[in-house]
C-alpha cells in the first residue's frame, strides 16, 4: 500500500510575505502560533509544533541561525543548516508555514538596537556566554513583532531562555502567551539537541552522566530530600566523577528567579551544563510542589 508523503509547508523569506501569509488566518479569528528555531530540527522541535496545533493555532516555524547569540569561538560557522531536511521534518508535524529569513532581513544595514533582560541573565548560561541572551531576546522580540503571534512555544531544555523570554514578555507588555513544553529525550535519555550530532560515540556515552545525574536528583527529591545543598552536591558529584567531562555549573535554583535556593519549598529546578570534547550540553529537571518526577 502506498503511503502519502506529507507535503512540506510553504516557505517565505521576507517579513512582508510572512505577514501576508498570516493575515488571512488572523482575520478569520484563527490564533497564530510561533515556534522560533535555528533549524537542525528534531523531534523536540516537532513536539512544539504539535503543541501549537493542539492549541488550534496556525503554526509558523521560524528557521534562522541567529548570529548575535553566538559568542567568539562558538559554533556559529559549523551549526547545521539544511532547510530542505527541516521542511520535510515539519510536514508530518503539521506546521503551516516556515519563515526562513536572510540575515539582512532580520538585521538590516545599520541595525543598532538591542533588547536585554538584565537580572535573569547574570548567572548560568549568561555567565558562561555573556552576550548570548542579549542576542536571544533581541531576535525573539523581532520575531514576535514580525509574526505577531498569540502563542509562542519554547522547549524546557533551554530553561533559562524560557524564563528570560517570559520576563521580557511581561516587562514589555507583549501580547503573546509563552508556553514551555516538556523536554523530549533520545532513547538513551540524552535531551534532544541540535548539537548532539557533534558527539562521537565515546563522547555520547560520557554525556549520559548528565541525564543520569538529574534522574538521581529527581529520585532523591521524590523520596523526600528538600536540602538544595545535598541535591546540588549529588548532582555535581555524579557529573564530576565521569572521566572526560568538564562541568560548567550544577545547581538547584528557583524556577522563576533562577537564584540558588537553600531548601525546596517552591517550584525549583536542577540545572546543569557540561562540555564533552568540543560540545557543550545543558539539561534540567523541574522540582517542586506542582512538578512530578519523570
């Protein structure tokens, strides 16, 4: 029996064409959902599209490798780029439109305006990558203005990013609801990431200490442990005992302020980032009264 191959969604490259494609649906009263990505898509991105479709939204996926969120020496040049492959992956997920602008469309000549969320970006990814979040919030704000979505969907894997974007939306009174969707994992437990393709087989085996350490924290929390010091020590120990892995940070933080906590009484998160070879990975687990262990 022949199976029909889903048709990839149409692709537009300019803001004018994006708005022209979205306008009829908005006039019909259909909500607009936005899934911002840098391409190199995987099942984690597809889950965001699925969430947008479940909300009844006309779903726009943006594919733009944003140069302003990469620092010196980071992997901007080698970041995977394959628009045809990404479009094919989005077809069965149900995306309605792809917006894939050129750099000049997003940052025209003379561009000199930035958006920055200050307090939430001092630690963790912000400390490791000082200009990263300024690039993220600037491009996300631009994408919100370009598409004017009702909903925007982000993945929990980039937890700090989602917290920062939500704060920007609140502080600037942006008319968009940010929804954060659960982490999608590989069969071996590694959080899906576009950077996983850079791992050798041996590096990947070593990298599994990250989800393993987070599961250990979840299990300790489920068993009644509420001391952040004990949980963060266990998180660090599991990762640091793995040869060939360089720990960047590991901590238990408040899920809204991202500040370290001493005891878990409100929604919190175990967060960690490490480097295996030339690849940097991050992951997290939510802990707190309304969060359940996997």
